[in-house]
């Protein structure tokens, strides 16, 4: 079952930041990792990813650099900046608090 687009839109930035906290990645690699880790539940495409990458780069939380990729094909890699490293911690903590609150509302019996 596909997820509501508003729900997905609210998660994209946090997911990108978390993945880039692991290592620098190029765009298609980010899409591939997200789709694999969610076993296809998140079906990201370029239209989901690139607007957010551009927004994050404009905000100074990620930076891009062209590097030679497989078979000599240049790829644009994205990495967190110092500000991005701080932001990813905030975003993940925010998501953990939000998820805990949702769990409490949806799955705790009324008392």
C-alpha cells in the first residue's frame, strides 16, 4: 500500500540527512538505498529526492561535489556540512519523539 504523499514529504529531509550522515552519496544511490532498506515500501523517484537535495544545499546543510563514479562516469556526490551534522541529530531526535507520541496515541489502550 503506497503511503500518503503528505506523510512521505514530511520524512524525506530527515531520511536524506541520516543517510548522508553515514557517508557521501550520489542521488541515484540515495534512492536505491531508501528503496532497498524499506523493501520497496518507499518508492522514491527523482522527483522526490532532487528538490529536497537542492533545498538542503541552498540552506547550507549539504554540499555537492562532482566525482568520478563507476566506469569513469562523473557523479554528483552529496555530503553533510558542519551545520548538516548538527541538523541531522536534531531531526532524528524530533522523529524519535514524534514516533513515540504516535505509538502512545495509536497503540496504548484507553485508561
